[in-house]
C-alpha cells in the first residue's frame, strides 16, 4: 500500500470519529464561528485598542452576550416564570370566558361568529388547562436548553475570536486555493455576515423599542414585550401580528375599544408599514454601505433581507445566521469562478 493511501485512510478514520465525538455540538460551533466572522471587525478594534488578544476576545464575548443573548434569556426566563405562576383557576375562568364569548360575541365581533363556531367544534375547551400546563413545562424545558446552548455558543465564540487568525491561516495552508482566493473568500464572508448580524441587532432593537414604548404607555411591561416583538419581527409576514393581535383582543375583551384600536393602528401603520417596510431596508442599506465600504463587492440589501427570511423559514431561529452565510458563501464561490474565467480569457488573448 502506498503511503499516501494509508495516510488518507487514517485521515478518513480520524474524521469519522471526530464527527461522532462532536456531532452534538456541530450546529453550536457553526453558529459561534459565523458570529465570530460577523464581528471580526469588533475583535480587530479591541485588539488595536487594548493590544491584548485574550482581553479583546473576552470583551467581544461579553458584548455578544449582553446585546444578543441577554435579551433572549430575559424573555425566556420571564415567560417561564409567568407561565408557571398561572393558577389553574385562572385557566378555568378563561375556558368559561371563551365559551361564553363564542356563544354570544359582542356586536363588533358578530361577523366572526360563524368562523368561531367552526373553530370551537375542533377545539375542546376542557383541554385548555392541561394544554396550558403542558405548554408551560415545554417552554421551561426549551428555556433551559436555550440558555445552555447560548452559554456554549459564547464559549465557542470566545475561542473562535481568540484563535481565529491562527485557524484561518491553517485553513489557507491546507485548502487547494491560492492565497488571494482564500483571502477573498474570508473577506467576502466576513463582510456580508457582519452586515447580517448588525442588521438583525439594529432592526430588532428599533422595532422592539417602538412596540415597547407603545405597550408601556398602556401599562404593560415594555421591556419584556419589546424584546419579544423585536425577535418576533424576524419571522416573515406574521412576526408582528402574533405580538399585537393578542393585545388587541385582550383589550377588546375588557371593552377597551380605544386601546385596542390604538394597538392595531400603531402596530400596522408605524411599525409594519413605516418601520418594517421603509426604515428597515434603509437600515440594512446603511449598514451594508458602512461595513462593505472597502470591499470589492457589495451584496444587495434585498438579497440579504431575503436570505434572512429563507434561513428563518428553513432552519428556524438560527436560520437568520445560517441563511445569509450560505448565500454569501455561494456568491463568493461564483465570484471566484468568474475571476478564474477572466484569467483564462486573458491568457487566451495573450
């Protein structure tokens, strides 16, 4: 057996066992690596300021935890506490209220009576209590799992930032690409992922702040529901509706028609139309211009926007990171092919 074949077999065997060993963490490692690529400019800035890579990586990790994971952790922890504190008597009262409202809806909801009757035929209100308690337990388990994954992502992110330059240099040495091509791929992916990450943070904070201010005016927890709306807004089409519609119906159930109309109009006009339709693409465009100002190729903000939507639809929550990363990687490969084709044409001409 030739030595190179034996080495290839050893490498394949080692790769297989490495996969088995780290399979449970592959998604988390991928997310951490993409986040590290997205915020590489922040790491570089901290390194230039503090002249210490370890401190810069720790500060970058702390900043990520505060801006990205802390709001989610606060939301999930608060939601879990609220759901577990709900008394069964309250759920039973809700069952009675829902049944009576469907049987005798108020005048402004009479047009929905046929649809409500059809829906109630498939919905057993007697299962509401058990379903709610079961959902509370599932939310609690999901919250615990998310916090665990968030902690691991931050750990992996720290090591990716601290050892990022060494890892990239190693990959450049082993891949069958020129130094210019591998450098181009890293720069393109880093720039586009930076646009995606900063756009997600900026737009979620902006829309969440708008909703939180309005809902706090009505006496609700503006911070909690602002965070909820910010991340719900990442869900295409129905993200905002699943937040403001329950508030509107809740106010209507107590006869607060003006408050219900205010929530609906404010959410639709100010947030969905003005902020989401007009302001959000401008935010993405501005971040796109600033982050990619020294980059050879600027990805269109609409491509980034639809990549986020496609990622969320296909992969769920983490798809907002994976979708743009896959798109950017694909477009970078196309650019490499285009550059090689131009080189071949120039050689043939000469």
